[in-house]
């Protein structure tokens, strides 16, 4: 179902994490994550977690929107440097704010803030762009929920108020507004 307006959701309360280093991809596969060595691509996990492969040496994990984040918590709490095999924990809850954008005009809105073409015909489901949005280094992921087209935006958490203000300003002409995250999660 397409929305004619744009809805902005702050998902920064949800868990997210990451791992980096030369052995990261093999270490994550050994721990049960399923993905391919394909940078700038995301992979859905059975529990709803999203595994973003940012590079051959880095993954960023977004917790499940459904609330089952046991696996993500386990990956973080059971990691030990002595058995990491070239993979280092990069907790992301305190480094990256997480926003979700929904609405059929999101690509037009993002065009006001970023030079990447996010039209659905160009930027498909599970695509990732590591780019600048509103002059901040950001990660943009498209991860659809059933028939709902959702764009996730991850940016420096110290600038989350600035990013939210930029998103609200850019969405204003499209009738955009911030909505309670429960609307997206239900």
C-alpha cells in the first residue's frame, strides 16, 4: 500500500550492532548469519534481523522490527577478543541514529538531501548506499516490509536532532511528518 505522504519514524531505541576486521564475514557465517560477500547489500535473517554487508571486512546488524533480538544480543555478549579471529565488535547503538522513512515520495524527498537516485526502479529492495545525506555521512538501506517500501537511514547519533530536523524540513512539502514508531512496528 503506497502512502501519498511521507512518514518518518525514529527507531533509535531498537538494537543495532556491527563487526569489523579481516575475518568478520567468516566469523559471522560461523555464528549462524546467512549472507553473501556482496558489499552494499543487506540480507534478511530468519529472526527479522538485517545483516548489512558494508564491505568485505564489515557488517552492520539492525535488530528485528518484530522485537525478537535474542540473536543480536547473543552475538554481542558472547564475543570475546581471544576467539574473534580477526573480527572486532563495533557496538552501534551509541554511534548511529536509526530513522525509517515510508511513503511513495520518499525518493523525491531524499533527492533534496542527497545525490543518490533512490527511485525504486534504480535502488531495489535490500540495496545500500553509503553516502552523504544532509551533509552527514550516512547509510541508506531499502528494506521493504511485505508491500510497504521502507528506507532506513543511519547517521551519526550525535547529530540525530539535526538529521531529524532536516528530514522533517525536506518532507514538509510532501505532507510528511514524524509518526510514532509503533505505527511502523505493528
